[in-house]
């Protein structure tokens, strides 16, 4: 897969597979980790416009999450616990002790769960239209039944790879549709991701999505635990987002101690593509408000930021 807005990358060998990690910005700047969404997303797609803005003065670290982009094949079931282990492996592999996490949708849910479980490794949490905030989703039982069919999910993976479907579907998720800057490039990335999924016989949905569902209630549900969140947090909602309810994100900000809420009224679920400049201002403003000095990238024994595998 192409690196998009990232001038360098490295591959980390983790227990389930090889994690491709893209980077941009000064190597000695404060690190920030970006976690992308589910299905056809990857580091080069959703952060296509935002990563270069952040890289002006931050060390941007954006992995292709397992079974996305160049991080495939991958073994095992990739539920919330497995994804938290991947984040551990990412930070350990880069020699980073504590970082801000920024996540969208599935990535926002992974980051939220990780911040709850391992606050000592998270300097701040930015959750953009995050998953994991609903006790019950629309058509909960019906969706749970459908998600139990591996054959159906694999067939859907081939169906969504059709270019005509992809173009319509992605345009429909963007506030400016086909007029979104770089739209054709974004479509090319999504098409490549769809082909990779179909070629590998992967499901149309991520394990993180399918394992989140129970028959009556969501199994991945962070809201009741947010009063114990021990890190500063910013909760961002795209005003046009129909996938994640406004009320769920605002409630998360209210429950999290010291949590902040921001609405981007003219953005949808893919807010970093709709309004990257607005997201940049919100994220960097939040980072500036974090208590304590900004840490420089740390090293753990045996790690080397310039180890083989880093592209020039």
C-alpha cells in the first residue's frame, strides 16, 4: 500500500503479524499517535489531509491497524483486548512511554478503551466520533444475527469492492461529496483496500465491530466506566454524523473527569477529511492545554528510532 502523506515508515513484528507504522514530522518533536477507523480505512486515507498539518510541529505516528493497509495478514481475533495489545506493541516497539492518542470511529473506541486500561501510557485522549459509547444500537438483535454469518460478511467484502459502489458510498459519507479535496485519490486508496480485503478472504467488517455486538446490548460499551478515566480527554463530534449520536459523545465528555466537548457542525463521520483545519486547531489546542512539560520521544532498552525498516 502507498504511504500517502507520510515520508517514512517502519514495520514492527508483533505476535499476530507485522504492523506497518507511518511517520511524518520532526523525529525529535512531541509524538502523537493517530488510530484510524474500520472497514476500508487506513492511515493514508482518513488522515490524508490532517497528518501533514500536524506534522508541521509534531511527530505524527499513524499505524495501519491489523488487516488494514500494509498490516496484513494477521492472526487471531482482533477484538478490543487484542487491539489494546497492538497499541502496547506499537509504543513498546517505538520506545515510547506515554503519548497522546487521537482516534476516529473504531480508532476512537480503541483509544478510549486503552486510556481506561492503561492511563499511565496515555498523555491525553482525543476521540473523534468514537465507537463504544452506545448501550444499544439500532436493530441490535437483527444486526447481531447477521454478524454471526462469516459467509455473508466475506461475500459483502467482495461486493463493496465494486468501484461504482465505493464511489457512491464514500461520497455519501463526506460533507462535500465528490467535491472533497483529493477525492479521486481517496477513492483510489479505498479501492486498493477493498481489493486487498477481497483477495485475502477477509470480512467486510472488522472483528472489533462484530465482537462489539451482543444480542440485546453492546459488549463493547465504555460509557459506564468513563467516570474513572484518568487522563485528559477531548470528545469531538461531527454535526452531520449519522453513525455516532451527538448525545452519546456529549455524555462521554460530561462523564469523563475534566472532559472537553467540541462540535464540528459542517463535518460528518469522516470529520478529518471534511474539516481537517478545524480538527487541527482543536487537537493542537488540546495538546497545548495538557498539564506538564511536553515529553521528548523516549527510548526503551533495545529500541532504535532509526532501526532498519525505516524508509528514507
